[in-house]
């Protein structure tokens, strides 16, 4: 086994988690699951694979991942999701690592899927993320959505062989649902951070995002799935700032009513 702890956050992942854990068991003897109230048997499946399962309320992606990190036995953390399956090349590459330099982080390549179809182009076809790091130096930001690793300036990146195969969505309905959910979460986060929804962000940015993914990154070569991914990317970018405007308008209305009632009183 590699002296690495695998940390995963879950909610109702019973249909995908077994495939991930079968390969994860070839990497580590310490797999931590931070579960947010699954009702479909996710916890039972994880326990059959020898995982340590912790129940915790939802505080956001980054916050719940950090909870898992604190429970890890090893200093090196491999962060993966239940719908991501390491391939054999990636497993073997991990076994070859020395893991003797805490100031190194490892960048992992992805193969993303729409249903059972691999997406080879567009933004999905270019994905890679830092997923292996030392917890002594690094943790996740605690944003509710689009969490990122907080990397000290002196940290160096190194690529690792193999892939994580990401079964992103089962179909168009799930793709659309995720886009809408993430847009709403992003809008709430933007509001809390004082961001504004100007003309460029609301109208030009979605068009530019569609053009980059579908034309520049050749998403059109992925057929109907490439078209749908680019269209949903457009929708997500527009919805984030549309919802932000609605949140701001609702807040202004409440403040106006509150001031009006105070005057009347």
C-alpha cells in the first residue's frame, strides 16, 4: 500500500462508489468517507470496502473535505470523488512515488464522460487537477462551491501518470440539474463576497465561454454531447449572475420594507 490517505465526500453515491473503491483499495489502506446523510446505502457499501465513514452535516465542499483530512492517518492526501475511478496506470504511478517532499503537489489528468461516452474535446477534454498533496502544508478553501487548494508560493507542481476517469453526468437531465444547482450556490457565494453582476459578466462572459469550449477547444467534435456541454456552460455562466441580481433585488426590497415599517411605527 501507498502511505496515502484517500478522502472522499459523499451523498447518495450508491450507484457509482463501488467502482471507485475497488481501485482505491489498490492504493491505500486508509479511505475516509465524509457522508452527508446518504439514504441509498452509500455508507454500507463504503463499510464493506473497509472505509472509515463519518457522518457530518453539509458545510460546503471544501469544509467537508477538510474534515476528512483531519481524520487521515497519513500526511499525504489523495482527494477523489465517488464518481471518479483511478485507472491501473495511475495506481502504479502512485506506487512508484517517493513522497519525501512535502512541498510537492501532484497534478492528475482526467478523462471525463457524458453517460458512457468519453468527452475528448472542449473544456471537459482538457481537465487536470491537483489531487495529491501533503496536509502539513495544504488544505482546501472553505467556499460552498468551486473549492480550491490553498497552495503556498514555494510549492512545486509535478504531473503524475495515468488518469482519473470522471463519470460526470449520466444524461442531459443530470447535466442541466447540476448546472442550475452550482449556479445558485455560486450566486449566493458571490453575494456574500460583494461581487457585482455587470453587463460583461451577465451577457458577454457566457457567449465567450461557449465560443471557447465549442469552437476554440473543438467541443463540436464531440457531437451532440459537445454541443450540450457548451450550451450548459453558457446557461451556468448566465444563471450565476442572473441569480445574483435576484438576490440583491430581494435584499433591497426587504431593507426598504423594514425602513418603511420603522418610519410608520
